[in-house]
């Protein structure tokens, strides 16, 4: 009887100690960042609060992404639906409002964003629908950087200029892939009067390539992928 009591008591002590340690870890202060008009500020918040926010953003994004494409039954139609939703719901950055740079979900909540943020939202929603996607900056003749969304759909990498409501078709009226873009075998299709002509696009596409590192940002928004990348990095560090 005494042995059994001592065992229960020892277990209780260990359990309480574990709960106390768990509570301490959850309350460790971690850093979160936010950029407003290129000025980055940092603030300390408890780890549990950062974790709750992360999972909330993930599930909100997941639900939204699936609701956008729920009625579509082909990869092309799904991307078209995401493209249309982004243009309808993410407006171009108003000149009288601050440029806020933090989380992609917050861009969706605000309903507006800079050119790169519009492409960021489009690529994120594409990833949550099972596509490989990211956005990348390409330079024009004046060395100005323009964001483009890369999406891997039906075995091909294709590009979208979300901010300018533009995509690119080949001679068969399919989305032009990277090879066709590099070879200038495309035409520009825009939902608004184009502010960038084909010659300028051709210059930016002259050496366009898929960047595998570009995928990391969007996958890091998903818990399972984030954990996997964290574990993988432990074994790949030199």
C-alpha cells in the first residue's frame, strides 16, 4: 500500500512539475515584427499568443481558399477563380493609407495591398488549394522590380501579374509557360488598360526561371509543413 501511495505521489509531483514547466515555456516572450511604410517595429509577446495567432491564420486561410474553389472541378478553373477573387477583394494600395507589412492573412482582412502583396495573396491561396506557387520580383530596363506570381498548374510553370490584372497566353491560347515567355511566344491579356507593354514584359521574361526557394514562405504558413521544414533544417545544417 505504501509503495503504491509513493508511486502515485511521485507521479503527481512529476505531473505538476511538467505543467509548471509547460506554463513557463508558453509564457516565454518571443518577437513579432510589423513594417509600416518601410519602418519595421518589433514587440515581445508570449509564445502561446504567437502560436494561437499562427493557427488561427492557418485555418482562416484554409477555409477561405477552399471556399473560393469549391465549385470548380479542374486545376485551370481553380486558378481562374483564385485570380478573380484576388482582383475583386484585394484592392491596390490607396495612396493615403500606410503600407503595412506583416502577415498575408492581414492583407486579406484589410482588403488592400501593394503590388507584391496582391501577388503574395494570390500565390498563398493557390498553395492552400494544392498548387505550388510563390511570387518573385523581376527587373525591367530601368531596374525597377515588378512582382509576378508563379503557379505550377497541369505540369507547367505559368505567370500572372496580379497587380495589373494580367496573364499571358501562348499560340494555343493556353497560359504561356516559362520557356514560351523566355522565347517571346506569348500575348498579353489584361483586364484593364495595360500600363506595361509586351516589349517590357519580354525584357523581364528574357531569363525567367523557377526559384525553388520561393516556395518556402507560403509553405511556412502551414503547421505540418513548418514543423517538417524545422526538423529538416536540423539535419541539413553544416
